């Protein structure tokens, strides 16, 4: 995830075990787990290949995530939430409001914001108690750029708009407005995908370093 191993690189059990100074058993288990999460591609007799994620793959995954988390909001809105979950969601909303009160983005607020964002999304998902939905969503969020901890920390207005949707999502869930809650979560996640697409296009359009 740090990029230490480049996309398209080959990974073999024995060389990795020797490099890490461990036996091949835990290495084999780790490679298999990463393959199941979609980060590696297994090729019989040739080891593993680090998966390459282009813009299309990321946007496609966001589309899946939007539908999964939208469904989670619908489920909660239909069945209602208890006071303990309501308190967790309210605390997340308040924390986000406090961070935005500065009127600009501060480096020291990055980690608290990511924690708040993850807490809100994960609490909604877990509260559905739908094991299949939770598992599929977890696997989707394991892909690069998909986690709720991924925050585009450079546009204050964009984050402000994102948090306004947090408020709308929670309000709709509280009011048991299933259609509205689902639609708001989908829009919330799609907005993040649009930011990634826009930045990708800008980078591709920029001239190479040293050229005008």
C-alpha cells in the first residue's frame, strides 16, 4: 500500500521468505490473503503478480462501493437505529463540524478527520448486522483509494460539502427515510470518485517536468 513494491512486480514465496527472514508458511498465508483481497494475482507455478489499478478499475470499484454502502443506509433506515449508534454518529458529525470551524484545512486535523470519517461509515455498515454485506464491502474497501480513511485533504470546500452529506445521511436514517438515505450515501461516495477522476485527468494533461 506504500508503493514499496511496484504494480506488475512478481512475488515468489521463497525469495520473500529469505528477504524477511521467516519461514515460507506465513509468507504463503500472507500472499494468499492479499490475493483474496484483490491486491495480488495468483499465477500457477509462477507466483504472484502485484495487481495494477488504473482509473477505470478505481472508478468501477467506487460504483460498487456506492451501491453497497447505499444499501447499508437503506437497511438501517428501514429498521431504525438504537440510542448507542445514534450517539456514535452524532459524535462523528460534531467532530467533523469542529474541524471545519477553522475555515481552512490544517495538517493536524487530517488524522482526526480520517478517523471520524471511517467511524461514521464503518458504524453504519456494522449496524446492519448483514454478514454478507459487511464482508463484500470490506473486500471492496481493501482496494487502493477505496477505504473510508482515504481523504482528499486539499480542498476545504469539497470536504465541507462531503460533511454536509454526512449530516443528510444521518438525518435521513434517523427519520427512517430509506430512499433518501440510500441516495445521499451514493452521492457522497460518487463525489469522491469524481474528485479522483478530475485529478487524474489534470495530471495526465500536465506537461512533463521541465517543459512548458
